[in-house]
C-alpha cells in the first residue's frame, strides 16, 4: 500500500507542478495585454493602417425621448479619413418646445463636430439643447456601423 500511496503522491505533485507551470505561462501574456490595454491596442493599429471607416456620406435616424414624448432626428454625416467634413440634421419636432430645441441644436451642431474624428465625438449639449444630442448620438452610432460595413 505504501508504494501505491507514494505513486499517488508523486502523480499529485507532478500534476500540481504542471498546473502551476501552465497557469503561469498563461498569465504572462494576459499581464502583458492588460498593460497595453486590449481596447487601446486596437485603436493605434487602426490608425497606423489607415482609415477605419469608409469615406462617404451616411444618413441615419436617431430616436430620443423629451418631456413631450418620443422624438426623432435624421443625421447625415460626410466622412473623409474618419473625420467629419459635413453634417446635416433634420428635426421632426411637432411641439413648439421640441421645434425650438431641435432648431437650436441644428444651428450649432456643425461647430461642434466638423473637423473631428468620428470616434472622438462626445456630444452632450449644443446651444442649450441637451436631449436632442441623445438622438444625434444614436444616429452617429448607426452611421459608424454603416461605415464599417462598407
């Protein structure tokens, strides 16, 4: 029995050492990729290899909710080398407040986004209109998906 116990101990010890070795081999690349940041690592690669999004003009709708209920804006962006070169927003507000805030947003949005990289957009309030930006951002997300699919 003692030799069987010794064999079991040896096998268990070998398995433990093998497991520790395998785990430490796996942990080294994970630590390395964590240091560089897997999300951040893809962005420089995309920039180094060229345009991530296909150049062109894209139009999408974005929905949002205001105190007056559901609202919608259509957003048209023109992209060149991932940079927004032109923007057009069409609002569909029916309530006087919605019409006013969408109009203010539409009048000020070009100053906020033209000349910026589409991935660097962070529109939260334009000319006093904060809710319209929700619809705008939803449309931009859809445009990004369209431009990647090209």
